């Protein structure tokens, strides 16, 4: 019935464990970049990217904050690139993320930050790209060619690269190398059961037009990425919110036809997700719970648990999988092609 | 017909020019805080707040970036407050925003940042609040008692306080004091005409369930605040996006029943708003254009222009007005009370 819809999208989700293994072979390069970062001792790590890469940057804030206890931020690209603000980059490191390495304002940002004295690192699938050449150093993401417009394996490898880099800076490289290897195995095992359960769920969601995806802390990146997959592949207006944002306003819009997808992982931010879920139920909303602590979300209509990660910092690499699979399944249920969303192209050259 | 719905909400919008005048009387205190900031020469200004205050923080990134060319960021509250990450605060300043001064995790963040060596500034309507006592110094926002749950005058005074503080740090306090005084006059003049045009527009939007609000750079804060007002008062799932975020995915969800509210102001980020609007039209979406460069958005179905500000950095104080008024008008058109949105309370003690 669905013909060839989503062939590339699902193949790339299934390739994620192998993509992680390819990245692990780059550990010596990641260690070398980490050594350079430690030598620079930046006052601030500025993360930049758009779309999926910006979602990965949200994760980078926590990976650097929790492992070496460094201040990392998603920086404003426009302040430097369009407004020409003469910020002081001398004590900064930049980590620029781009699948293609061709996003024009990310490249321009790196050129200016480097000229201003920043130490610049490019994370890209294309080590010969403009971005890679603009930066001081490059780490190849090793996700391999991505044919579906909606990125999946690039996102997971961006998270893993940020985790490995932050861990190496903190002197915990080998521990996280083992951790990412375990995650690759856990992802492989989880694929088939989750593909089945998300297909079953998709039929119940065929008429959903709007949705909130909530997470906090480490899992805010997951909420953003799940929302983006649903928006681009299924034309659902899916908005990511921190669990705390939700109760500061948007909970007022929730009704029984307005599902809230909660990412619940067993870490210090879990109580906020649990509390937000209670507020959603009180407002009459319908809950989907995913993450390794999905069972902690009482009253969820649907639960899509994932295995626990070897370290809470690595949980987001697993938490995104149900959302990726569900977005693809829902696209098929709606007769849409997740490989070629309407109105999108692979590289967004307009910045 | 509408009885007493929204009486406080509209009264508070109309009070905004007076609230700005009250704030201007605090200029000596703002100057004193600016001097302390200059003496500390922070490597990074960390802005924290939730909801409307977090939207104002988005503006603060640009006010500090464009005036003294300081790096300011919306910091992660959870990293410090829940995850206990031992970040280095010694070279940081903190600007904490809270209408009530009672938001628990913002207070806790300030306590920890100050203990870690940060210079901490509270911006609040309540100079005797917990937050004010936790910080090194406080600037009273002078918005006055706010009775509607959906904040309006607090937001505008938060923007003005951030602009005046950043300008004073840059040695441009008097220029911006004059600028904010002009803005108060321009706001007063714009109120009645915009109240009429937004009421006319509201009837056309009574059945809209979802909307994107887009802006970039300085006007991203406006997009966030307009979206929040629509979500909390009208139960519209309104998502704020940068003009660039939109073309990196969400444009795929746009259709003729999906309005996109574009904030267009005459500054360096305007070309991005114009380009994003073209993409919305190509996708069959319907455009509303506001801001002082609303006329630059070709093909908009509705245009809600505001007067030009004396300085582009002050434009957002005016740009938010059409959105505030429209959200109130749409709430009334739907029979909802903007003073008391369903499921929300004034102070969100759950963090």
C-alpha cells in the first residue's frame, strides 16, 4: 500500500548502531581535539547549528556542563553574522555542527569567530566541506550518506560526538567510548520491538494536528528533535517545550485532542517531567510517555520505553528512537513520504 | 456581550506608557548597577527566567550583544539547580528576571551562582521578594501590580530595563533614556489604532488552532512573546520560531489554514524575515505581518505596522503591542477571558 515511501528514512534509522560503531573508530581524533580544548581552557563553548544540528547543540550544553563542568551555550548566529556585533571570542571555543558542512551562516560564523581568536571545531559528515576548511579542526561524524531529507543517524552521531568530546575533556574518554558501544548494541536490540509498537500507535494519531513534546535538561534536546521529525515528516504542528515552559503558559491550550509526548529519563530532571505530566492530565490532555523512565509517567495513554543507558548523559541517544520511528510510521499512515517532505530540501542554503 | 472579560488585561496593556515612565525614574539605580557590572567585566552575562521573563531574556542576549558587545546567554537553570553541575561562576554576571520574585528555581539558581562568585542582579516588580533578597542588587521593574494572569506591562518593562542597563554599561545611558521616553509616547499613540485593527482581524481568526510566529535576532523575543500570549489567552497552539528555524523543517507543516505571524523590523535581520515569508507563501500559508517594516513583507493577508523606534534596539518594545492586543481580541472573539486563562495561575510555584 505504501509503496516505496520512507525506504531511506527507515533504513537510516536502522543503520544507527553501525553509524555509532564507525564514529568510535574516530576516537583518537576526538581525543586529540579534546587535548587542544583542554589546553585552551575556554571560558565558554559556543555551539552553533540549525535544525537537527541545533537540537544536538541543546544536548551539548548538558554534555559539557555535566562532564567537564564547562559552560557551553547555543550561541546566537545572527548577532555575529548579520548584526556584526564585535564580541570577544578570545577566550571561547566554538563547536559548529552541520550535516553537509555547507550551511552558509554557520560557515560565516566560524570564519568570524576564528578571526576573533576562538578555537573552532567543525562536526560534520563532510570533512572536505567549506565548514571543515573554515574551522581549526574537524571531527568527521561518520554518519555516512544521508538520503532522507529528515535527518536521523546524523543526529545520533552528533550527540555521540559531543558526549565523547566532553568526556575526553573530562578525562573520561575510555568510559564513554565503552558507553557509546553499549548504546549501539541497545539501539540495535530496541529497533524491532519499537518499530512494531510505534506502527500500532500511528493509526490512533492519524488525525492529530498539533502536539507538545516535553523534556527537561538532558532530554530537552530529545523533545526538540522528536517535535522536528513529526513536523517535517507528518505535517503535525509539534512544539518542543521544557517541562517547565509547559506549566508557564502552554498548558492552557491543552485539550483531549492535544497529545503531549513526554520524554522521561531517570535523572535529576525527572521530577519536572512527572509534575508536568500531572498538569497535562489535570487539563484533560492525552499523554504519550517515552524514555527509560516512561513507567514513571502515571496515566499515560501510550508508553514507549527504551532501555536504560550505561550513563544518564548517554540516555538521549536512546530516547530519540521511539520518536524517529513514530514520525515515520505516522507519515506512512497519512500517505506522506518521510524521505521527501513537502517543501524541504536536504541542504538549506537560504540562511 | 463580552461582559467583564479581559478588563485587567486590556487595562494593563494601556498602562504600558505610564509603566515605562515609572521605570525611567529609576535610571540612577540602573546606572549604579551598570557601574558595578562594568567594574566586574564579566566574561559572560547569564540571563535566567521562565515564561514571559525568559522571552525578555532572549531580548537581553541582543541588548547586551549590540550595545556593550558583551556575550549574554539564556542560561540553563536545570544544569545548576537540579543537576548540581559545578560550573565556574567567578567571571559571570547573572541577570535574573521574575515578575513576582518568587519563582523557586530562579531564586535557587541565583543563590548558587552568587555562592559560586557571580555578581547577581534581580529584575523584579517586587523589591522585597525572595529573589531580590537573594541577589547582590535589585532593579525594580516598576510595572506595578499585574492582575491579569497573562503578563504584558511586565514584559515591556523587562525589555526596557535590559536595554537601559546594557546601554548604561556601554556609556549610552542618556541616549537610551531619551529613547525609552520616546517609545512610551509612540506606544500611547499606537494603542487606539491598533486596538481597532486587531479587533477586526480577530473575527477572521476565530477558528485558527495553530500558528507560527517568526522573528529573528532582536525580534525573536517578540515572536516568543506573541506566541505565548496567543497560547495562554486563546488556546491557539502558537509556536515561535526564528525565521531560519522555519525553513529548516516546520515550513513543511504549513498549509492555507496555518497562519504565520511575521515580525519584520528594519534592522540587519530583516532579509531573513522577508525570505522566510516568501517560503511561507510558496507553501500556501497565510501571512500576518507586524513590526515597523511590516510593509516589506509582500503578499501578507493582514498588516499591523507599528511606528519606527528611535533606535533599532528599542523596536521590540513597540513590536509586541499588536500581538498583545490581538491575543486579547481573539480571546474575546472566542468567549475566553484573557484575565483568567484556564489552568494557569499568576505565580508558577511548581518549577
